[in-house]
């Protein structure tokens, strides 16, 4: 019990460490944070639309694809880059930051949708509501918000933890390309499956009652494979970017702070000052 209480207190201290948050968000390149948040918000809004359904088993669609699939791989790839450069805890914090921004965006759009307007033309409000899903039919944005946020946070944590655990296996060359690719591919596959499964189960089975468990599993599997394929294409670019950050010493101020606060060094990070591989 004492160990559990100590773990909870340490986790709370890490989670609510305002200086750590400030330094982390300041250390990650602004363009990366901006791309991450834009992809997160757009992905979750696009997830409201099913763009394709097929491969029926009996009366059920075994495979369906939502619009969010086209961007979710980018979100996970960025988290893999952050995990490699700044550590698993940093990636989890970025994940929580993205969830917060997504919630603010949906709440803001919901408030705007609740205001009736006939300008600049009659029915303007209806057009806005239709674009963002506030139509009163189908899966509602607040349901998508709950489903996507739950799936997003869980899968982000799983992705970061799996990435870190696999990284520990590469003792001789933890900063090499093989280590990065292996960590990214496996963690993305598992994380994306969790993300797709939880989101589909909540949004289209729990809330909307569209799909049964077979379809939910099928969508999760196919989605994870498609997203893994996208990551395979772009991960070499991501690795080169991480190496560039390493050479340029991106985030050194944050790392110095982590050394003072951490009980032990996060083994998932690059060893700064190491020669290029």
C-alpha cells in the first residue's frame, strides 16, 4: 500500500509539474506542436464520418473506415519522434495536451453551433451544423469527443510505454535507425489498434449502436494496418529529423531539468553528445 501511495504521489507530482510542462512545450519545435494539435483536432472531427464500408460477413460490415484514419498515423508518428527525443513521459504529456486542445475546439464549435443565424444567407446555421456534425442525427460531436478523447489518451499512453519498453532491448545501439524503426512500427501497430478499437466501440457501438463486436475488431485491425503502412513510408524522414534535433541539441534545457527531477534516466531518449550513427 505504501508503494502504491508513493507511486500515485510521484505520478501526480510529474503530471502537475508546471515547470516541466512549460519547458517541454517550449523545447519541442513549435512547428511540430502546431502540426500535432492541428492533426489531432482535424482527425477527431473527421472521425465523425464513415467514408467507406465493405467486406460484409452476414449482415454486418466487417470493415469500415472513418475520415480520421487519414491523419491518425501522423499523430502517432509525431509521438514516436517525441518519445525518441524527449522520452516516453514527454510523449504522454504531449498526448494529454492534444486531448485538451481537441476538447476546447469541440466545445467552442458546439457553442457556435448553438447560436441560430440566418446570415449571410437563410440556413447558414444548418450548413455550419452539417459540416461539423451538429445535426441532431447520427453520432454527435460530444459523443465523438468522449470516444476520441478516451481512445486518444489510452492509445497514446500505450504507444509511449511500448515504444520505451522495446527501446530497452537495443542495448548496443539504442539510437540507431533499426531501433527507431522497430520501436515505431510495433508501438504504432499496438497503439493504433487500441485507438481504433476503443473509439469504434464507444462511438459506433455504445453510443450509436451501428456495429457489433466483429465489426469493431475488423475496423481496429484494418485501421492499424493502414496506419502502419503510412508510418513505414514516413518513418525514415522522422528518424532523420530526430537525428538533426540531436545534433543541434534541441531541448537541452529540458533534459538538464529532467536529470535533476528523475529518479533514473529515461532510456528511450537519445544520448546527447553521441556521435552520429
